[in-house]
């Protein structure tokens, strides 16, 4: 099982140089430090690190070089051990702080290395998300790598949101983020008209070495806690996203023209006379993709995927570009969007609105009736969208065969189905995750919760966007082969899954009567799809989909192409959403260079930006989840005492997490509130077992629960067990 994954990784990394990089050497050295009392032969080390997806040649070279540097010693049996005498001072490692509510933290070095545990006393004024240098401790009997932070390299953010508590001579701001673990001391002259218990934004001014708290300054008063706008803004600021655009950005935006000039059309392929339309959510304002359709004389179809040409307006080095890099992504909360670009650009100038001439960057395909792509073309275009469809309108046309452009939409849907089938046959994974949506009253209070259903119209658009993204990346690969040049590019990659997580997920699936085939990466994908299809429409579908996604690796942006496992694509980029994703802007710029034969792209600079974009994407996801959780708790405020059906979605030593079937709100049944028994937590089985009465509560069980509390401050929902409705087999 491991061998298959290792072979796949070795195949993907066949162009990686065989000698050890500094990163590999650091990982090998850290392993020796963690096991510094042991002598270890080559083969034990090779077996360990090949499971960590390293090449054998790299491991051997790293060991030899570390021995030459005196950091390892070798005995007569050709075994190696960490040389403590010559390595008293181990070079600090660089990573990102991940704080817990306990006040302790982990420093994340990279996606493949073991995190370093840091006690609160050794944080050295580092905060959640900061980039730091950490030194490892040498401990004889430690189950985890532990260290201390020696330097804060870069603050993740300098502006924080919290509630101000004002005393006679001073004030403190208590951050909303419990992971921060510090309050901000506010001198009287820095309170800036804030009133006691206001929600404010505080800027960190300084943090003296021996002071327990940093000194801050109130720079904005958001309002009173509990108000919808205040709380949504607080979530954005807490995750490091600025609420307003700098004046320089606004001034540059005002200089941009809403109309397209003759000069703008130079060098563009004209699609204004070809049928073109957009398909978007009903409440969308930024239409960043359009599809053109034409039946050719030979009976094939020409399908154009036209993307808003943001790079035409946002130039490198401009204030607009600098702010777009900083934000890196738009953030979509439950009731609003914080855009990456000013609304004048995202909703007006670049938005592909109907009956308006717009500048685009396109991938154009000739496709036959079997769904085979025969030709492609990439370049700048100009379009005039004929119609704006909502997903609901397009879906109605697909289902009834009637309506505007019914023939075009029906043909596109059939081609999309063929593309989708090809993708799944090649090993792509189908995750039907449910997106929680809300309906609000005029004050922003949630009055209902529902899940968004993905239908054919959604998948039609998605399939052609995937085709464009894949084809652009494949085009760059072809250019690399033809020119024999190393052309750095923007890739969206997804690594093979972590086997330990998959085995754990398979155990959960088996407990629910399902099973995976873990014999090879392709069999994993096919069996996952079979599993998801078999539980479609069942209560366990959402839970299993969520757990399956959690068992996968995280997709990231990088210049090192290892392919996209989940989509079964060897080459994949993000090209289709430059209004809301900065990597797509970079993809457009770099594709422009390659089309002109200019391969002078700075890999180091590009990679640094892509790492930042991946980090910002993770922050945006956290903000979106926080907003959803806030609204779910708010929705349950008037449901105290009511009974609901739910499924056990998680098991901890302190209780059962239950997701309600009706509205997907999740709460906790504390273990002490369960019927009397002597309970034992079985982590491997994700269950709580009663030793006295043979009671058993495990993940996937269906329960009747009563809502006992909804705590807006802690963002928690408490539940009590009414009865066990059923048990999964």
C-alpha cells in the first residue's frame, strides 16, 4: 500500500535532483535529534524517509553530508547517531506558529515535517500565525519534538479585534481570537474615544521584552458586540483582512475607464458576434467567466472559456497590484463579500455583464461530439455577452429543453458530462460536500438554514473551467518540452493522500457499513467514488464526505508541479477567477510572457508570492467557517428546549459532537450529561463506551437531542441526549 504511493510520488518527482537539498538535510537532522540516543543503519533511515516521500538518493546524500559536517557520527557497523558534542548549537528552524486555546503552540515547519511543540513559557512573545525561528530541545524521553522560539521573523498581523475594558487610568483590549492568549495594554492617550465594552480594532505599537502584554492603540471603533455588521467585520479583521482599501488604490481605480477603446482591442480575437453568456449564482455581482459557443462547418463545436482580463487593468508595481497581493483572495462570508479588488473593478469594469463589451483572456477549444478536445487556442479576446443566466435558469433549460439558447446549453451540458466521465475514469474523486446557506431578516438575523444543492448547471460551468485550467497548464508543459527551458509557472497541486489518515477514515467508513480499497492510489479514488455514490441521499452522506475531505492532502499554489491527485490531472493551474484569486492574475501574466516566447520568469519571487497566497486562502477559509458558525449559534438562540434529530459527527473524551439533520448546526453533548455509566473514550474506534451498562456511542449514530444552550460569546451549542434513535451497523 505504502509502496504504491511512494512509487507515484517518485514518478511525479522524477525531475527533482537526486542530491539532498537543505530542506531534506534539516528533516534528516531533526529525526536524528529526536532519536539522539539511538544508533541507526542506512536501511532503517531509508525505510523511514521513503515513507515521508523522499528519494533514496537524497536520504543517503543528506546522511553523508551531515556526517562530513560533524553533526552525525558513524560507528564500525556503519550506523549513525546525532553527534551532541559537535552539535551543541543546532541551527534554528523557520516555521509558522499555530496557537491552541491552552496557551501552548506548535510551530509548523512544512507540510511533511513533524510539528514542533512549544510551551507557553517558551513562546518569546510570538503570536498565532507569526513566522518564527525555533530551536529544538534535546530530551531523552519525549514523545514529541519540543522547542523554544528564539526570534519572531514576521508578525502575521499587527491589527487585532477585541472588546475594550476601560479603567480609570488605563484600558485593556481582550482579543476575540482565543488563540492569541494576550491582552493589549492601552494607555489613556491611545483609547481614542472608545467606550467601555466597545468592539474595537487595536494596532500593536510595541511589546517590550519583559512586559506581559503588548502596548496597543485603538485605531477604529466597530460598535457594540452582537450587532451583525460588527461581528462580521470582527471576523475579517481577526483573520488579518483589511476592511477598506487604501486611498492610493481608490485613486488608481478612478483613473480606469469603464468603456473599451479601439486601442484596447489591438491584438485581441473578436468574439462579439459569437453567442456568449454567463451562468452564475442569483446574487452574484462579479461575473468573471463566460462561455461562447459555435457549431463549426465540420460538425465540431468551438467552445470558448472567456475570463475577465484583470491583468489588462491591474499592472505590476501599482498600488492596485500591491493591495491585491496583500489580500490574495476575496473572502466570502455568509452575508457579504470582502473583495480582493475594489468593487468598481470587480463588479463593473471587469465584470462580464450582459450587453456590454468586455476584455477577456480565453481558452478556446474545438471539441467533437464524443467530447474529445481536438484543438485549443489561448490568448486575449473581446466579447459582448448576450445573456446572463442564473444557475436556476440554466438548470430549468437543461431539464425542460426550453428557453433562451436551449440548444447551446443542452449541447454544452452533454459535452460537460463527457468531460466529467473522462475525468472520473482517469481516477478523479467526486466529493459532494454540502454548503450551508442562510436566509436573513432585515437586521441580518438568520431565519432559516439550508444546504445548497449542486445540479447539472453548476457542474456544466465547473467542467469547462476545469478544462481551461488543465489545458493552460498542459500548454506550459508542452512549451517546456519544446524549448527545453525551465519555465516557472503557477500550479494548483494536490498531493497523494496521507495513508495514516486514509486508514483512519476507512475505519470510520467500515463502522458505517462502508469500505475503501486502499491497494493503490487509483483504487482509492474509484472506491471513494463508489462509497459516495452508495450513501447519496442518506443521513451519513454529509458526514462521510466531510471526513473524506479531511483525510486528503490540502491543495496549494506552487511552482513545483506534482499534479492534482483529487482531479487526476498531471498538470493543473488556476486561470479562471482573477477577480477573486491573485494566483489567476499571475497565471495570466506568465501565460502572456510564454505566448510571446519570453521565459524570463523569476521562480523564487513567484514561489514566495504563491506561498503567501496559499496562506491567505487558508485564512479566508477560517474566516468563512467562523462566520458560518456564528450564524448557526445565533440561529439556535430561540431553539432552546426544542428537540432535533442529529448524527454523531465527532467523539472526544469530553463528549459527543452532533450535527443536526435539519439545519446542519453542530453542538456538543458533554459526557457528564449522558445517562449514568462509567465511560471510557476509545479514540481508535471514535466511540465512548459505558463499562457498567454496555452503552455505546460512536461516530455515525443517529440521536434525538435537546438544545440546552447557545453561547454567542464562546460560539458553542450545548445539547442533551433525549434518546438514541438508531445505530449504524
